[in-house]
C-alpha cells in the first residue's frame, strides 16, 4: 500500500510540472553525418525492463515505446531517417528498409520515504528521481538480412518541488539533452558499421507508414 501511495504521489507531482531535469552527461554531444538516402524503419520493443522505485506506473513495453519515440523522432528531425512506424511483438510487415528492436533497461531510483514526505508537505519539500538507461538497438537490413547493433548508457536527474513550477518552460531540458545524445550515439554506431549504406528501394517509396 505504501508503494502504491508513493506511485500516485509521484505521478501527480510530475503532472504539475514542478520539476527540473539535469542531463547525466555520460555521452558527449556529437554530429553524425547524414546518410546518402533516408531509410524507412519499423521499430518494436524486445526484452526491455522498466523499473521505478515507488511503484511501476507503466508497463515495460509502454516505457520502451516512449523511449523509442523520443529517440526516433530525433532521428527523423535530424534527417537520419525518412519515417518510422511501431509494430507490436516484432510483427514486422516487410515494408520498411530496416527493422529495429529496442532492448535493455530503464531504472528510476528514488527514495520512497522522501516521495511520501514530499507529498505530505504538498511538494514544498523536494524529492529526486535518477533515471538511468542501459539500452541496445539491433537493426536488420530487410533486403540483405544483415544485422547491426549499438548500445548506450546515460541518465538524467529530476528534482520535483512545488516552487519549481516556474521552471516549466525549461523543465525537460536536461532529459532532452540525454535523449538527444543517446539518439546521436546510437545512430553513429550503426552508421559506422555500414548499417545505412543501402538506399531505399524506389519501387516501395509509396508505402504508407505511421509517424
């Protein structure tokens, strides 16, 4: 019961945006070169574990989807890929240039006692969450069957406090830096192995995919 109460308090406090995030900084910023042609990707979540001290609020699969969304929307925005679409349980359709699978873990370390105490003071007393990632990307070239893999580990720190609502415009800046660094390093590792050397098949460029 105590863990459930802590989870509810954590969820409600994050919803108020009374928080500020700081990047872990394990991965330095890089600028990978753009591919000759932007591929289309289908992505799924494989063996991925999500843990949050104070209670699990989303499933491991959902957490993996959210992480993939953060990484792949950066790939698309930066011009690394044309588009991506999620498929459940590795049910790839065969319509993309590459099939991508996320695996690894996401761990949120936070004091349950501090969450409860902060909740009892209506967030006047702050508490913190350290979110740590250890993830792997495996992609398969659909035409050749070649497989490539990349891995990264990084983190970001979140402080939740009532008065931090004024930081809402920049609240997620630290997390954004961590997600961007992970996205760039994952892409560069795969690119350096030759993962995106093959241009998309022009005959299939009209295939429809989701965002």
